[in-house]
C-alpha cells in the first residue's frame, strides 16, 4: 500500500516537474538577480543623485514638471520621488511609452535641470518582466502572468509530493532528513542532493509561494486582503461630498490638479517627518493625487503612509498611516519585504537569494533522475514479486 501511494505521488511529482521545472528555473534565477536591485541601482547612480545645495529655494512640483516636460523628447511625467535630505536630486518617472517601456530621470530641485537618466532601470525592468511575466506579450495583462502563477502553484505540489516521496523509515532521524550523502556518485548522489537540499529550502520556498501568488492571481490578492485587512483596499476617489450616489456638482477647475497645492498640504501635515515621498500623478481626469511616504523612523521602505489629496482644493481626502494599521494590514503592506526575505534582515535576504539561485539545481537533478529512472526500468526485467528495478527508491 505504501509503495502504491508513493508511486502515485511520484507520477504527480514527475508530470508537474516536467511541465514547470524550466519555468521555475527562470523564475528562480531572475528572482535572485533582483534581490539587491535597489542597492545596485543606487550604486550605478551614486554620482547623479546628489546636487550642490544652494541658498535658493527648491522649485515646486508644478514648475519641476513643466521644465522637464519642456525638454524635447520628454514624455509625460507620471511619478515624482522627493527626498527630505538637502542636496538630493528629484527622480521623475515618465508614463509608459507606446512600447510599454518606462524611463526615469534625475532632476536638480533648484533649477529643474535634468541631471541624468536613471542607469540600470531598463535592465531591471526587463528582468522583472521576465521574472513575473516571462516577457510574454501583455505583461501583467497577458498569459505570462497566468503561466508563472500556475508554475508557482506547481512548485507547491512538488514540495508536498517530494516530502512524501522522501519520507524516511526513521522519521525522527535528523541526519536522515538533513545530511546529504556527498560520498555517493551517480544517481544516488543526485537523489540525495535533490531531496536533502529541497528539505533545507522548503520553508523558504513556502514563504515565496505564499507571497509570490500575490502578483499572479487577483482572486488570491483579494482573498488575502479580505482575510488580513479590516477594510477593502483603498482606491483613489474623487473628493467626497455627494450623498446617495448623486453626482458631485461640477467644479470650475483647471484641467489638471495643482501639484503645488497637493505638496503644500502634504508638508503641512507631515513636516520633516518623511524621508521619502512618492507623488503619483493622476492618469485620468480625476483631481485626487496620491502620495506615499516613508517616515524617517520606518523599519523598511514598504512601511509607507498613504495620502490622497484633492489637487483642486488642496483638501486632504484620506490619510492612512502605517503605524495605525492592524497586524494583518502590515503584513499586506510588507508582501514584497517578506517575499525577498528582507523581513529577516541581511541574512534573510542572502538565504532567500541562495534559495532562488538554487532553483535550477532541482530542474537539472530532476531531469537526471527522471531519465535515469526510465533507463533503469527499460534495462531491467523485475519479477512479478518485485516490480521495482534495482537502483530505484521506494515508489519508483
């Protein structure tokens, strides 16, 4: 009975492994390369992110946007990143081009001069699209997102079925579970490496699966939000005031909101508390501007306060502070932080990086084990009493 159960799990393990292991290898390698993206990009742009502090006041966001968009060939600004540290350049990211690409530039906050384009952004954007969407057409709206999501679900099945297949007779033996038999050679060595390293990394892979599905399936994200949050995810809305679904009265206002008013309201509320503020310009006719800020005492970059400010009136529409969030809401805000292992500090990031980089190991050893198993079965002629060919583990 135990042998038949393991044989069934082996079939499941083999079929899913053959179907998704190559994709998982790509996801793992690209994930490892993205682990220290922020540090690498900061190093590449170290010489252009600083400007000479001057006694002149810094320009407001409206003037900065106007001067940057006046540069020939410049696109429409979609996002502005401010720093509270004096002498730090403002980063502006343009809206997606017709080809779906985005680019950013560093701008002198004192005169609006474009200092330099952001180095490394295009490379990591391509790498991220490969990691999440396999570079297939449509990116997040195409089939690539679904394929990576299904592959990650397949990894979960591989972990469970793999643990069943390697379940030892002496369950309490730590040595059996965690010590690879490096003295072996050939197929036994590949089996030991495949199973023992997989056991070591199983907790890491479970964390990456549970967080990685956040970007693959809307139903998963909605379910996690419903489970962990006390309220639905906030969305940008027009200024409140109308009741019962009635249309708000028309307002004679500029076609675009005043970013200066938005910024003034934000500074009046936050003062010097923020370390970084990300202003997201409206992508439509709405007048509400979103600002996400990171406090100077924040424990990580994703611990962000979220503000929505009416660009016509300068009125604060909503303010959600990270410190006011429940535990579940903080978990939702830290999905990326958890996904990369950064919640465990630098050691956690290194462990998660190594786990991602080792994913191709399971692809290679898995294929070796599969084809060697077929070869052993074809070359041997087991009797009816023992249908398992020599050299195979129980269940094979």
